[in-house]
C-alpha cells in the first residue's frame, strides 16, 4: 500500500472549516483514499473514501487532486467534538481488507 | 444497539499469565479484525477472519491465538503475557461487499501487563 504523509498537528476555530491535507505521491491507479478518525480513547471511525472524484457525505468532503498525488479532507463547520486524530490511508480494494494506519494529524478545534 | 462490543474494557494482569479478550458484532458482517495500538499510538492490524476463516496474520507471535466460534465473534487469547503486550486492542468488523470496505471498530480493551 502507498505511503501517506500528513502534518503532525493542526488547529482551527470552532465553526470554521478544517482542511486536512494528505500527500500520497506514490499512489497507484487501483488504490483508494480513505479517511478515518480516532477521538480520544475511542475506536477509529470511518469518515469517507474516494478513488479519483471528489466525494461528500454528511460528515465531510474529500477533494482528490487530478493527478491523485494528494487529497484534502474538509470538515465544513468544525465543532469541538471533531477534535481527534485523523488518518489518511490509501489501499487497494482487494480481499486483504486490511487498513494500514500512519501517524495521522492531530486536529484541535478551538472554542 | 452496540455494533461492535469488546470485553473487558480494562484488563490488568501479571507477566506470564494467559488472558482472553472477547469481541462480538451484531452487524451481520462476514469479516472481523484485531488491531493493536501501542503506547506511541500506532495502530497495527494483527489478524483478520472471514466467515470463521483466518485470512490475515501479520507476523504476530504465536502466543496470540484468535478464535472465531461463529462469524459474529472473534476472540483473542494471549498466552504467557509479556510487558510488551501492554497496549489497547481494538476489534473491528466489515461487510464482504467488494465496494463497501468501511470498518467498524469496537471501543477497545486496554491491557496492562505488570
């Protein structure tokens, strides 16, 4: 699976958009980009995933660059409950099913 | 209506003991996993089972033995516990649908070996 690079930490003000970048310059054509988050002391939670088109769901938006070498997770109106570690993962859709977690970005949402 | 549950939540034990952690999912998923999160917060997959069959074993010491009595349960048994086994262990499950690989995680079991 391709390696990802994320900033160690970020912060944003409550109510503002949080934009979390991820570099995956060695991504191959059949690898998807996944985002999970882990709120303190809880199990990781799925947020969103995509292949090459931008995706949006009730939690977030995922913007993938045209060359697919980087992506941005957008939380449109961050709340204090969005404070968590956010993991960007790239993986193939195959029968291995496994997720390989990196060190993630620690997002702090300030009141 | 807990989706993925684990017991116990906390487990404190001495070196050399044998212990088990239980995991149950009520989502009807075919695939279940065990992950380990160490003190540096790195999450690593340990095992994966699909319909009670082992499909991933990530070079985990054979002191760790997963057991799946049915597809809703995946238990983790650890023999001869060592200090380095102290970590948070997460169980997860996912459906087998090729395009639906979202994994649902349990709340974790914090294991402390003294």
